């Protein structure tokens, strides 16, 4: 699609990858590239419009790549080798830390039965005194552990819309902040909660522990009651799996 005005670029949140060039051959090659990789959105604009919208570009042709939730683009000065361009767009299609949620991101993390990606979500309030420090730690973690199957996110539970709804659905309250959870939807939704001081090394250790299957699943639960010999013992979230799902007897549970 050809973008013919400055306003279309400035106001077009749907614009993702824009070629700035007047060269007919370059435009033709870019159109061929777009047909080859249909899972991204491609646009073309003139050098005149491109230089007005992106005064920082140093040469043309150039491709402006807007990752998901990014308000400013990264620039790729292409050879128009399809593999190189696709790799650059793929690497920068989504920022290291997602701070603005939309349907695409939520579907990637939560849509089952097996979600496309695992969500690593830091719930916090922007008014927290250490908010910037924790964000920096998580950003460093995202750089170290960047992977196609992971999405690193920051959610301010005070923001109306998606972020407020996510916190509500997971029962995250202001008393829990800051709180980091791994969301793993694979047949069912599993959550893994980090505990302790949020430093880069501790967060990396936690995520690697989850990757290795060693992290304990998070459950909201009353404390496990003292052992008793009653015929009808109480079961809580913490011992539901061992007492019910993995019992060697048939179990009838009254909820």
C-alpha cells in the first residue's frame, strides 16, 4: 500500500514497515518482498514525505520498522536481500518490553489451548518509587533472554483498559505490587510467581528455573491444614494436586 500523506504515517498506528524511496526498481523489489512474507504489513512512501516524517534518516532507500507498541521506528538501510530484511523486521517487530497491550499480544499470551508465547509480566504502579529501577532490571533480563517464544511485559494495574483487566483476571491487587509472573498456557493456564528482590541476576535465575521445570507453580491458596485422620479432610489449593489429582484412590470433592 502506498502512503501518500504525512498524516497517514503520523496517525496510522497500523503502519508497521515503510519503504522510503522514489526508485521504481526498489519499490518493485520491496513489493515482491511483501508478497513473500505476508505475516507483516508493508507500505511505501515517497522520499519527500519520508524525509519530513523521519528527519533523522541519513540516506534513501530506507525501511522504517515500527515494532508492536513502538511510537518511534528503527531504520534499516537495505540491500533488499529478502532474508536480511525479514530477519531485521522479525528481530525488531516487538519491543523488548511491551508496555501497551492490544488484542494481538493478549492472544499470543493467553489464547489456548496452547498459547503462541509465554508471557513474563511485571505488574507495578508507575508511581512506585523504584518503578524505573525495576524496569531497567527487567529490560536487561529481556536483552539476555530474548526468545521467539517469550514476551516481556510491564503492566500498570492502575491504567484502565487491558492492563486493569489483566490484573483483575489474575487477582493482582495494589498490595501485591511489584509482582512478576510467568504466564504459561499449555492445556491450562499455569502461573509462576517470582519472590524476593527484583535484580537482574535473580530474575534470570528464576526464569531459567522455570525453563528447566524446577519453578513451583503459583496458586492462590489457604495454608495447608494440619494433618488429621478425619474421614473428610479439608483440601486447599496448595495440596489439591497431591491429594486429589495424584491420589491412588478415587476422590469425591465437595466444592
